[in-house]
């Protein structure tokens, strides 16, 4: 499931517990800065085999998951 994979990648990168991240969590909530964003998007590209444009992703985990699912189809 995409949501679980995204949450686990975010939790690993940000060194936090995956249970603290939900669909409604925003990147602002996570304290993600521009460097984190680039690194996370590169990890997501490798994980899902797609190209991600950070300006198209949205502001929440739910929007990121929807974006990945749409690109993967």
C-alpha cells in the first residue's frame, strides 16, 4: 500500500516513529525544510520508480500518496 510505504520512508528519513504520521499530516507539521524535501523526493522516486516534481506534490501526506498513485498508473 502506497500510504504505508510513504509513511515509513518519511519516518525513516526524519528519524521519527511512523505512528506519528497520518494521511492528514502536512510537511509543515513534520518540520521538513527544502533540503529534506529534495532528499525525501529522491528517495520516493527510487522507491516508486517515478519522477516527482516537488511543486506538484501538495502539502500533506495524503496529497503525496494521491500524486504517487496517479503517476504510477
